[in-house]
């Protein structure tokens, strides 16, 4: 029982998904149709992208790029802007959670070395918002985008065009936030320790693995664009990792894949319960964006996308709603927990302040972007 409680505490979303799947299995007995519930392509792509990003991260590619940029700035506002926009732009191609795992600890280290630790709360807060909002731009920016893009069957450029207005507005909102941070901390100057090469040691990246992961990432993008079978990509990624660095397989977020699987079972089963279908379709009808935003505040946006996708075909609204729904509560986007854990562990005295400001700023951003959407 203790192990079950510990697992449920550690993997809350996965545990909830498993419970929902089990309950739905009482209503719809397991049969051969269960095999058709799974979106194997999305799960295979997610696995490949997570594996490739783990490889890049282990090489230190993203930290090296960030270090070079930071070596060129000195003022507090400029340092904050680089750290925040690194998350914003990198999340478009490496996903929001990978961007935060990479650049939040990097940013904290930079602020410490620069003598700018006083602005750690606003910087990490804006990094988190930046990663969540930047990731909505592309089909590979976050898990729900990859899934909904696959379900919608729209061209990649149309997807980017759909999210472009919100991405540009987000860029501007982050800029306003950074101007405020810059003025509040304008007296801070970068210390001499914080130079390129000290924030990011100047080790040469191994060309062999770098070429391999770059090629695999390129093939992953081809697969997202339906130019390559996902089965072939999966074989190539597994073969490359097996011959190169097998430990990368341990860096994959298998709980996310399991969450997808459990929700696919729940959605598939509930789709065979007429009363539930009618109820959810009535709730969604004409209110897809607001429903997706509201559901994301409680479930987080990935499970919300998986749940609602079974009961509407207005994919554009669902894509917008689940991406904007990543703003709001701390669990609206599970990636936000990554930043919070760093703050809670390294700055426990700032936890309350961080949560208060996080919620307030997120709701302000959400209000503006919802106004644009509606």
C-alpha cells in the first residue's frame, strides 16, 4: 500500500489516467477493439523525439548555445531576456519540458555567478511561461500538439499559421514582462565570473554523436511531416542509440507514454458509451476553446487534449484551447512543475512568492490571449 501511495504521489497524472482507464473497462469489457484505441504513430514519434532530445541534452548542445549568447550581455534586463527567450525559441523544436530541464538550472547558475540571484523568481517564472508559449508554435513543441496535429491531418505550415498570432502576442507579452523586470533590477550588473566559457565550459562537442542526433532529429521532422514512416524512424533511433549510448533509453519519460496509453483506453471506451458521448459533445459544442482551457486547469493540457479529442472534430479550436490552457494553474501544463521543483528545492523560502506571482502572471497572459482567441 505504501508503494502504491508513493507511486500515486510521484505520478499523479498517470495514476489518475490508470484509474479512469480501469473504470472505463468496467463499462466496456476488453475486446479486440481495444487494439484500435492506441495512436501508435504519436506514441512512437514521442519516444523518438524524447530520445533524440536526451542525446542533444547530454552532449550539452543547448547549454553551449546559451552560453555563447550570454557571453555578449551584461545588464540585468539583457541577461533576463536571453534566458527567457532561449526557453521561448528552443521550446519550438526541443519541446517545452526539455527547454525547461535545460535552461532553468542553467539560468539559475548564470544568475548566481553574475550576482543577479535577486531576480531568480521573475526570471524562472518568465522562462516557464516562455517555454509553454513558445512550444505552441510548432507540431513538435509539446506532446498535445504532436497528438492533435496527427489527428487533425493539417499541413505543418497551416498549423504554424494557426498558432502564429498567439505566438507573436506571447513574444510581445514576454517583452513587456522583461521590461518590467529590467527596470526593477536595473541596478544589477553582471559580475566578472559570468563570462562565456565560465557559465558554459568550453568543451568541444563530439562530432560523431552530434551528427547522429542531428540526422535523427531531421528524420523525426520528416516523419512529423508524413515524409517517413514512423516505424522506420523508430527502428533507426533504437539502432543508433543501441550502438551509441544505450543509457539514453533511461532518460525517456515513459510515464508520459503510459499516460497516453491509459487515456487512449479511457477515451476509446467512453466513446462507446452513448450517454457520455452526448453529454461531452453538448458541453463542447461551440465552446471548444473555453472547455479546453477550463479542463487544462484541472487535468493539465496534455490529458485535456487526449480526452476532448474523442468528442469533437473542431481541431483548430482544440489546438488553440489546449495551448492557451497551459497558462493558469501550476498543473495546467505539467512542464511548469519542472521549474517549481527547482525553486522549491534551491529556494524554499521563495515557494509562496513564486506560486503567487506564477498564478497572477499566468492569468494575466491567459486573459490577453483568450481575448485574442475569442
